[in-house]
């Protein structure tokens, strides 16, 4: 199990630091979105059956109603990624250990999302962990390269949320 996990991490590093910027961003998106969808689906099902009051809040947080293309795909990824990058940059400059450099900004960003909606904070944590780690790794290639890698991946992530929200509305949730 340990060797398998190590191979995943090595694959992650080689992909997000790839010469091809779009390949790096798309790889980061895939590393983030698949587990995030599994976490979100699991949390959604658990909330539906264990805590209907939490389930009732799905889609009610700030930014989750009336999703529109410009803020969701352009503005929010630039602003949120700038905040995340600033936190990671400070962590790097303060010479925090790798784990703290990755986890602290990710937890802070997830907590900010949780203020709008607790379910949102829980489901987005993994995404912020992967984005923080990708920024840390690709920072070696330059600050702007690292920033734009997470911006594009963040925009792709939000695009998947737009698709999910559309189909959620079409199917009216889980009943």
C-alpha cells in the first residue's frame, strides 16, 4: 500500500510540474476532482440519511445559488487562487515544513467555504490540499507558473460544479 501511494505522489509531482502548462493544470484537475466527487457523493448520501437538516443546506451557500459563467469560471478562480497562493507563498517563505505548507492554507480555504455552507467546506478540502501541493511543487518553475496552474485547474473544477449543479436541478437532487 505504501509503495502504491508513493507511486501516486511521484506521478502527481511529474504531472503538475510538466513542461506543458495545460497538461499540468488538467492533471491537477483530475487528481482533485475524482476524490472530491467521491467525498461529495459520500457526504451527500450520509447527510441525506443521517442528518436531513445538513442535507437541506446543499446548494444554499454563498456562490452556490444562481451560478453564472463569468464569476464561476473566471473571477472566482483568479481571486480564490490568489488567496491560496498568497497563503502558500507565506508558508514557504516562513520555512514551514512541507505538511504544514500544504495543509494550513488548504484548511483555511476550506474553512472559508464552510462558513458559507458546512457541506461545501468538507467536500472542497481535498481540492485545496491538491492545489496547495501542486503550487508548492510547481513554485520551483516560477511563481506565475504555479499560480496559473492552480487558476486553470480551479476553473476546470468550478466547471465540473456547474455541470453537476445543472444535472442536480434537472433531477431535483436525490428526491
